[in-house]
């Protein structure tokens, strides 16, 4: 002991401080490493829990969309953010959000009054009918988008805004944007951006239909030639071309704001006896020619010729016949036999 004590006495104060510090640190390490191990365990458990929760959400969302056929607000908003598919149309994925958008725009007002007008069985049949219509419509627009890419056809934000502004005044009512957005929310369950998406798709389909329908363009050229040669006699053109066109007369004055594909609006721009040039109908389903008979400050009497677009629908029918449209959900339809549901590609 005396020897050790002498050795210890020879140590400097700094050495003694260093030794004491090492002793303290050694004691602290007994607590440090167990805490590090616990922290790692917490991180690993947190990651595992997050993965499990994420998997449950994915599986639950998949079941809700693809097996249970849910159409509620939350799922609609989720599909707007996450680009999941409801079908594949000739190699192009059909957005689930587009399908739900068309379905909701049809069913919103009906669902709000279903309690007083429908029993549960007939209401469910109606829901399936609108689901079927919405899915078909979404597939149609998906095909239009595919052709638009191939033909380098676009619809600009300015064109969509112009169409939106035109809708503000449909029926001759000068609505505010705020008031119109409330109308589309109450009646169609849509926001402004969703309504603009519908307008965008409509514009694309109209442009594509115009570009690919060589037959309609050929007939339109014939109509222009015949009108130029017969003093703009619409009835004579109808007699000459028969079922290739649709000839109509108002039979008297109608409101100049009449919702008729844009004919009344176009006729209001003319003078009696004057004819319009060729123009595309507001819903993009064909060409119109209009001749004004007479008008007042708020009404018009006119005759019209319509040349329907048919090529787009012919191509779609061929796709369906050839099995090139694959749907990932099944919608019960008493008029159709059940078909297997295919797994989505994504």
C-alpha cells in the first residue's frame, strides 16, 4: 500500500484529473449503450408500424375502389392526387378520377332527393346505370386523349377559360364566377378545377373528331358548294344529300339563348336570309350550318343543317369489338353478361 501510495503521490494534478474523468466516463458508458440500443429499436419499430399502416391504407383503398365500388368524396380526392387507373383504353390508362368525376356530375342532384323519389332497389339500379355511363364516357375521352397525342392536338388554358366564360352566360344569364361555381358544386358536386377538366376533355374530343372525320369534312365541302350554287337553299341541300345530313326548322321564333348546340346564338348574329359558315357544335358532335329566317331583339327563327361526326364512334366501337378496352372494375348491368375483372397494370 505504501508503494502504491508513493506512486500516486508522484502523479501530477493533471494526471489525477484525467484518471478521475476516465472513471466517470466509464461509469456513464454503462448507461449510454443500452440507451443507444433502445433508440435504434424505437426507430425500427416506428418504420415497421409506418410500413404496416401504409400497406393497410393501400389494400383498403384498393378494395374500396376495385371491389366495393365506393364513390365517396375522400376516394375521389385521393384519385385526383394519385393517378390510379379504372381501365385501359387501347394502351392508354383511363383515370379513376375521370370516371368518378363523370359519375358524380350525374348523380349528385339525384342522390340528394333519392329518399323521396326512389326505393332502394330502383335507386341502386340507377346508380349502376350511371356508373356504366360514366365509365364508358371516361374511356371515350381517354381514347380522344390518345389520338390527340398522336395528332399533336392540344387545348390551351386560354381555350378552356374561354369555354368556362361562355358557360357563365348559358341561357342568357350573366352569372358571376362565384355564383356559377356554387351552381356546379350544388348540382354536379364539382369544383372549378374539376369542371375545367371536363371542359378540357370536351375540347380535345371535339378537335380530334374534327381532325379524323374525313367523311364529315367531305360532306361539309359538298354542302358549301351546293349552298353557293343554289342561293343558299337549305331544303334543296337536304333533298340532295338525304341521310348524310340532318335538316331542321325551328317552325317559328325561339329564344336566342336557346341551348341547341350554338345554333340560336349563331343565328342571332345574322340578318334575315343570311347564312352562317360551317361551325362546330358546342358539344363537339358535328358541324352546323344555319340560315336566319327572321329575328326580334330576343328570339330567332332559322333553319339548320347538321353533319354528325361518326368516325370517332366507329373507331371506339371497333376497339370494343376487338377487346382493346380492359376494365378493372365490374359494374352490374342486367343487360350485359358478367365479364371477368382484370387487374390494373399499375
